[in-house]
């Protein structure tokens, strides 16, 4: 009996030790991202509902040097799309609309509207183009009907249902359908039927005039320095964008979405979390995207002029990763690095890269095709895939990309000095690519 108790205690100690070690590693990684790459934002990671990392970095307001806190609110950019999708599915459950409804039912004069279903809008198969940035970044007085008329003037990318292309515009149209079917504004519907139900007390839909407490400002880099993000008209930058939240509210959202039927029935959730095309688009989410580390993943990323967001649920592993940033930090890549650590992969900490001078004659040995990644040389310089991404040497064999020093390439040689493969590192996560003969 004593031996059994001792074994149980030893096992529990080893589990706790391993988890504490992982927690330290995750924090060290993000601390280094803040120090080396100026990450600004918030991070929340849980596994089996236990918090592995919850921390804020940088500034919510750079002009006043107001530090970010864990309850700082951030615009979600395209992570907003899953809220739009849930609202559509709720209305379908209430028989106020159908996913097979055609757009012409709501907008009789919309081109090809009798071919475009609500489901196609959800899965990016409608053929409608990606954006109407020329509207929501320059106009402040248009009504939604005028916006829809403007969208209708744009050329289709393909016949509805015959291809896949990411469409922000399609999700704006979905937001207008929510308003038509519910009789409420998009903001009011989400507040009552999503945020309140999911106990999201620090979330809402952005507007042009509301004062939102603890709302972080967004900045993006131009010519090597941060500047304010441009004007955006929130009256019609909704559906595709528009929701603001905190990492803790997003944790509540995921619990209600994945672990209960308070938002959607099991049948609706199975529809939402299914991939409908090769790109992996479900309804407002991506299903098992390429950065899933071989684990079941439902998530989405967002980005718009400094706002960078990533929300991920590894469904079988009960791992939740949310990263919100307001200064252009690549949240989706950081989520990739952090989740790699959780799944036991070796991840290199970020560091300051320094250019060294080496003999360009070495480059001849590095040129080639590495499983689809082509390395070129031109005018005494080495380039990655295309000629505008230069590889900067930090040793005779290791280089960092000129456009993103979070990505490095190391050329590995055999005993005869011939390059056999490269170690491709993205935010510290290594991948080997073999050189073609």
C-alpha cells in the first residue's frame, strides 16, 4: 500500500514538475518576443482549463504610454467572422433564414444573387471579391443599402460555387442578413444572443462614436516606425471585422461554443466545424490549417493595420491559445510557436540578428530547390523564393529573411561540403527541407 501511495505521489510530482517547466518555457518565449521583437498585447493559454500563461505586454496607448493589462480590449479583425457565423446558425435554428437561401431573396437585384447561397458566403465559395476598403476607409456617411450596391458593381472572381477565395465582403453581406432576419442591429443581436449568453462582459461591436473603457489603440509600422492605424467606418466594417474583446472573454466564448449548447446545438456545431473546401474553411473558422502540428485544430486569425489576432482551440487536446496584439506583432506566428512548445517540440527563443560579411562565392552551393522553396542568387546576394526577399547572413551557413527576421534558414552540408538540406525556422519552430538533386 505504501509503495502504491509512493508511486502515485511520484507520478503527481512529475506531472506538476513538467507542467511548471512548460509554463516557464512559454513565459520565457513570450518575454523574449516582447524584448527582442517588441510584442505588444495579451496572451492567454490553457490546457484542460488550467492556465499555462496569462500575461500582458507593451502599451495599450503608445502616445500616453499606458501599459497593456490583461483586461485591455482589442479589435479582433477577422476573428470576428466566427461570431457572424454563430449568429447566422442561430437564426437558421430559429427558422428565420436557411443556409440554402439565395442572396436574391434579400437583395433581388444583386448580380448572380440567385446562384449565391448563404452557405457559400460562409465558406468563401461565392466568388464575391475580398474587400471594399475604398469604402470603409474613406466614407463616413453611407447607408448599408448603398454599400451593398457598391459591392454589386465589383467583378466576380469566379462563378458562385465553382471556386474558393477569401471574401471579407461576403461576411459584410452576412451581417446585413442577420439584421434583416432578426429585426435588430448587428451589434444588438450579438450583445443579446452571443456576448450575454457567453458571459462576455468586456466584448462588443465597435462603432464610430461609442466610448469603450480600456480599449487599446492600434498602430502599424511604416518606414521603420509605428504610426496610428487609418480611419475605419465601423458602420459597415462589420461581419468581417468589428468585434472587440479580451483574451479572458474569448476563453469564455470558447467554453460556451465548444463545451456546451448554450450558443448552438450539437448539429449546428458539427456544421460549423467542418471543412468545406481544400483551404479548410468552415463557417467563420479554419479547420485543421497547415499550422496545426498534426493535431485537431479549429481557429482563425485576423489582421488589419496593426491589429493582429489569433484564436485557436485544439479540440482533442483541450488546448486554448488566444493572442491579441495592437502593434503589428504576428499573433498567428506566435500562436504557432507557443502551441509547438505545448506539443513537445523544440522551439528556439528569439534573438537579435546581426549581419556579418561572408564570401558571396559560397552562395553557389546554396542555390537550389528545397521541396518547393527555391533559393536564388543575383548580384552577389542570396534570395528566398522571389527576388525581393533577400537572405541576410548571420554566419557562413545561417541567414535571416530581410522581410521578417523571425524566419531563418540554415544550410546543412555533408562531410564533402555539399548542401543536403536546409533547416527552415519560423518563430523558432524548425522544419527540414531536403535539397532536390
